[in-house]
C-alpha cells in the first residue's frame, strides 16, 4: 500500500487474512514514486495506489520497457473503500504477484 491508501482498506484486508504492508510500515512513505515502485519490486509485492502520479510512473515504465512488479490503481473518488477491499481480496487470493508483472490493473474489477 502506498501512502495515499486509506487505513480502512489496509485494516479491512488484514481482517480477511490478506498479507499487506504499507509504505509507512516499510519506511518508504517518503519515497518518490520511482523508488516506491522499485521497493515494491524488491519485496516482490504488487503495489496498490490511489495516486494518479504513481499511475503515470507505471505507464512511463511500460513505455520505456522498465520492469516493475505490478500496480493496482483505484481512483480516489470513483471507487469506494468497500469495493477496494473486495477486489483486492479477490486479487490476493486468486493469483500470484507475477500475474501482474509490468502491468497496471484498474479497480473496480
């Protein structure tokens, strides 16, 4: 989870048994977007964001062929917290991080 994700989403996923780490917990909350995507890749974790700038960084990497582990994006105003929790739980239980390699997945599903 990047620093723009509401705590309620993290808590909701953890209550469902989903292994989640936040940028704050990892000490990466002050990282710029490129470094945050690099850190997620180093941890082999798909990154979830509601930040348009991070979405732009992922698109740049796709254009330039720069590898990243994957990004899941939900618009802050158009996708509810409940929908994020539901969809992220499905993604976490149905797949592997490699499924989203160099990809951006948009919520809602």
